C-alpha cells in the first residue's frame, strides 16, 4: 500500500466503515496479536461474553494477509464486560515491503471503527540478562530506529491532527498501572524498533544496550506513533522470545521465536485476558 497520507486516511476510513458494518457498530479497543501471542486467541475468545465473530482481513479494504511466520489473518470481534474488542491476529511489518501506511492500517482502521485504545503485543529479543526468555514485559517507551514515520508527507487531512505528534508518555501510565495490578512483578522495558527482517549483529545489540534499550524487535513503534497521532491510549506488551544477538549461546531464528511463543502461550494468553478484564473494570478503555 503506497500512496499519499490523504489516500491512506481515506482507505482507513473505508476499512473502518466496513468493520462497523460487518460487526454491527463500534468497538472500543483494538488488540494486535503479534509473534508469540497468536495462541492467546482461544483464551480471549473463551473470556468473551458474546459469541466471537471473525472476518478474514483480506475482505477489509487495505488489508492483506500477513506474510510473517506465525501471523494469522483474521479480525475477530469479542466482548469483555462492557468493552467491545477487536482482535487482529497478526500484523504487517515494514520488512514485508508494503510501506509504512500498510503497517499502521490496522490501528487507523480500528480508530475509524470507534476504538479509542490499543493493546499491541509482540515477540522480541531481550537485552536484559536477568529477564527470562518466555516472560512478558510491559513497554514503557521506545526508540524508533526503523528510519520511518507513518506521518511522513503532507499533513494528515482534516479533521485529523497535524503531523508533529508528542510522544512523551506515548505508552499510557494509566493503562500500565492497571496492567500492573494484574501482574505486580512485571518488568517495564524500553523497546528498540528496527526495520528487519534480519536479526541484529552483536555490535548493534551492544550499541542498543548503551542507549537504554531492554528489548529489540521489528514492529510496534510505527503503530504507536500512528495511534498517538489519533490520540488513542496505548498499552504494549513484549514476549521475550530469545536473548538478543550475541547474548545467548543459540543462533537466532524465526522458528525459535514461534516455538518460544507456543510454549509461553498459556501464560501469555492468561495475562492478556486478565489485563483486558482489568482495563474493562477500571473503565479506562
Ligand atoms: N531481534 C529482532 N526482532 C526480534 C527478535 C530479535 O532478537 N526476536 C523476536 N523478534
């Protein structure tokens, strides 16, 4: 999906209208299930108080089936308490080559479909020697080294805000506090977002550590920028799928990321379910 900012917003508006029409009205919260989180779907569906309904993403304007390993291609509608939730089972990454607007299309379309908050999940390499592979952490801030912004180009069309978006407190303190009530011992991380699809060199990881990064991955940061531009509240969770390059004894592979995700799925799914229930009860989404 290339094209201008205005075209990207027009397509997201079309997609938002299609989502509202397919699922009978507005939703409140988008949850993006990234690498290692796809298996949370069944646990979230079981927590729904309405029958879950699903739409293949390729039927929604501007979406394409993800090509990344372990990423599904469904948009699923569930209800947690009073909160209508859209679950996107997989995302588009910059490295898939569809352009930056395709990467953030899910977030923008969900906004157009009524969502005022987003929970982003990902699998990531871990730079902290004391944090365990297979554990989940909250993201408290990011470093965007993708070399891209979803706001490059002309100012977004009216009525959307201008392109100079404040990213101070991009990861909502309020939502993190609610998540910490469910998981008091959860670590908080700075996530470094890179273009990929190659993994990093050990020297890049040493540089990242010296800049204050705790986790490294190939997603999330552009979606956060797009979400903040639309004034959406953001919560983000990383699953540590491997020690970052040069820190562990095993070579890095996409298959390892998926395998650790599968192994961690019951814990990650339960955490995500409990966080969604807490967000609904706290009435913050
Ligand atoms: N680096 C970048 N992206 C990743 C990693 C990593 O080590 N693990 C999972 N996604």
